[in-house]
């Protein structure tokens, strides 16, 4: 995994309110070193528990917010 840079996090936060899935996809592509991957492929590749992955695939707002916060604060995904 790659640590997000300040510019990546700024883009995530700037775009999140407009299109959370797109903003998270962009950040996860960097964090997971998968520049061409789509949202489902990124979620499948992410080290996430199945229950969290399911909530994200269902576009549950709280789950999306949690992921955005994690990417912002940790600059990547925390080990689950």
C-alpha cells in the first residue's frame, strides 16, 4: 500500500461532498496501488472485513464517511 500525500487527501475532502464514491475511488487507487481499478475491484482488494465491504458496496453513508475519515487521518487503510 501507498501512503496518501497531503494533495491526495485534499482532493478527497474537496470532492467528497459532491461525489463520495468517486472521491474514495480516486484515493483508494493511490492507497492500493491500483490506478485503473473501479470501485468494486478496489473494495475487493482492500484489507477490509466482509461486513464493512458490504456496507461500502451498498453505499451506506456512515460507512463511506468512516472510510473518508480513515483515509484522511491515517493517509491509508488501517489494518483490519
